[in-house]
């Protein structure tokens, strides 16, 4: 039997989400994680790019190990943010998981066309959010090796 070893290094997750209720659900779900995590939250697409560029209010921001990206964002859409990340030499290696309430084929296909690493539909209650984020944690943070 294979036993997962907990990481000692805190992993940095950037959550790009404008809905305070969804931010709260993600925070609650990740609080139960066995993996040391640091969750950084920005509420619009422009802030996401500033965070990644370590500019403006985010000049000391850590490079995220993983981005959870909503699509419906103010100022700059999730699709625009995803396109900027995946066309940037500095950021394209950061895994981006689209985390959206949309189940529209145009959103799903559009995200993959822009090289999203995966597309996850947001659950609506805390129990389901915990299950989904546990699955994300198990795969992306414990089974895979993320770029450094």
C-alpha cells in the first residue's frame, strides 16, 4: 500500500474569486487539509495579473503553486486572465484550474482552448466543496510534482 507523505513546505494557492460566499466555502474546505497551504485571494482579473506580476499592492506576493480561477470576474474575465497566464513565459507553467459555476460547453471548451489544466464545476454546498477540494488536493498537491 502506498502512503502519502505530508509536505513540509507550504503550498501557495491563488484563488481568483469575486463571490465572498464562494471564497468562504473554499477557505472552510481548505482548513481541513492535511497539506500545509497558504491561500491568497484576489477578487478580480486585474488583481490576479498584478498578483502574478508582483506589482502594485502585490509586490511581495509569492509565486502560486496553483491557481483556482473563476471565469465570471469583474475588470478582466477569467478567460482573459487564463490567456495571459498561458501565453506568459514566466507564468505558463503554473497549473490553472478553472473553478466555475458555469457548465456551458462554450466556457468549458474555451478554457481548454486557452490551455487550462482542468475545469471543475463549483459545488453549491460545503460538503461537496470539501469533497471537490480534497480531490484537487489529493491529485494536484500530493500526487503530482508541481513546477518550482
